[in-house]
C-alpha cells in the first residue's frame, strides 16, 4: 500500500507543480512541491528509495514542464544525496531541523539548476538573479514545508507519528540509582 | 542526456511523445480547474468594472470595424501595386488558438506547454503571439502538445526594428522581466518609450508585431553598442492563451 501511495504522491506533486503552482506565484516566488516531496522522502526513507524517487520526480517535472530531459532529475538527485548523507544525524521531526533542511536545500537546488543552465547556455543568468530567486523561494518553501511534512508523515505512515513521539518523550526517564540498590 | 537535448533526437522525442500523450490531458484538467476558479472570483469581485469595460469595448469595436473597412480598401490597393512592381506576394498567416496547460515556476527556463500539436497543424519553429504582441516560438512538438519558448527566456531571440526610426536590432530574453535589444550601435536614434516591433527580416513572425517598449537606453561597456532594455508588451505572469502562427500556404 505504501509504495502505491508514494507513486501516487509523486505523480500528483509533479502535475500540481506544473499546473497549480504557477497560479500561487507571489512576488516572483512559487512553491516547489516536487522539491518538498523529494526532501520528505530523502529524510524519512532509506537512501536508495530517496534517490530513485528524486530522479523519477525530476524526470516527471522535466517532461511535464517542457524542460530539457534530465535537468531537474540530476539536480534533485544531488539534493537527495546531500540530504541522505545527513538524515541519520538529524532529529527529523524537529521543526528547526526541517526548516534548515528546506531552506538550505532550496538554495542548493536553485544553485544546481542555475549552474547547469548557465553551463549549457553560456552565463545566461547572473548571481544576483540566483540569490533573489533562492531567497523568495526558500521563504515560500519554509512556510509550506513543515505543514507538508506533517501531513505526508500522517498520510504515508498511517498513524499519528507526532503524537506517538510526544507520548514516548513525556515518560520520565528511569532513575538508575534506584534500580541499582539491592 | 542534457547535452543531447541541444539537438533533439529520436529517443528523447519518443519518450516525450509517450509521456505527453498521458500527461497533457491530466495537466489540462488541473489547469482548467484553477482557471475557472480564478474567473469565478474575478467575476464576483469586478462586476462594476466589467460593465464599464463592456461599454468601452463596444465603442472600440465599432471604431475598429470602421478602420477595418477603410484598411480593406488599402490592402487591395497595396496588392495591385505589388503586382505592378512585381514584388513577392506577402505571406498570409493562419492562427491556431492554444491554451497553456503546464508551466514550471521553479525552472530557470521560460517555457510553457500548450494543448496543440502536429494533429492541429503546429510545426517546430512556429511563432507564437497574443493579441498584445509576440509571446515566443514553438521549439518542440508532439502529436497533441507543443513546448513554447517564451520571449523572456535567454535562448529566445527575434529580429526587430524600432518602429519610429526603423533602426534594426535583435531582441533577446534576459531571464527576467525585461528584454534586451542587441546590435544597435552607439549614436543611433533610439529613445525611451519607442515601440519595438518585429522586422520584415524575421521568417517566423509577420512584420510589425509589437515586442515591447524601450524602458532604458545606456551605453554598453565596450562603448560601441547601446544597452537597451525593453519592457515586453505581453504580461508573461498571467499568460494563459496563445495564438500559434501558421503560414497559409501550408
């Protein structure tokens, strides 16, 4: 059931990104639903699945948006790899950690596509354009990201992950001095 | 894979053809939902303005109809004069209406996918316009969809002239809100608010179509050419309907 759900989410994210996301454009920024889904899968799932999902989502985004085939696929693959390297060191349900990942990876993704486009089309855009676009998109993604992750976690795992974690964290730690007495 | 995209090949074209056959109808459904929702809220919030604009448009329609009748006579006279002078016959154009079904806001490339393809007569390289002016050109076509390279894209370039002084140049996209007019030597007669239109040299657009208005004129770093910034006539942020050009003899 979960694999089918993930495939459905991937298709939905790529279609929404190329259709509805443009209408949510505000001050030159728009949400990047595909990137958010890639980050979620890269953080929450094993590395292989995260990488494959990123590559396939990137291909779907390229084909759906009229981009050169492979542009987003390669960059999203790199982003998923970076996240997979740090995922075991993160407390993934922590809001600050999620925000740092979303903002950092938005800048990284924008730099990856900016660099690739400039390499192919000879310095097409300036660093100023990259900085301004990354700033606006990272703010937009940071506002959406935690809500997106929470909703996806509930949907994919089929349980209230956050309540479970809060319940386990609220139990008092065992008193080791009491236990050691004969 | 990316390098081979510079020249489309059979494999990638086949992949695009197959995927777009399934994807484009789905994208069209999603886009139509949001278009209808937007139009519904627009109608609710602007009923008063709609009435006033309706009255204004009716008057403009009457004026244009009168102009059209006057110009029809001039077209006939022009044709007779062309024949007398043995000029090559001016190409007539057909318009294929299309709707944008997909556009990726996260991409650095200004491209859009429309819901018309080879079955509707669209060919690669065809010009794309709107009633306001030039919008771009078709760069890839499948049977039921086409990818349009919009004017602000860095790969886009159109042969143009300044309407007032007939100074030729090339209008290129800069990846942002503005267009740039290149190859205009320093000292040429170019002013702010001059209209820039397509040149007769362009093979994909009829001459005289509006590209935009000159917003700033400065000397370039090398001192030989002018750095001209153009505000495009078409609003690419809200663009949703296009007209694809097709020469009538095809």
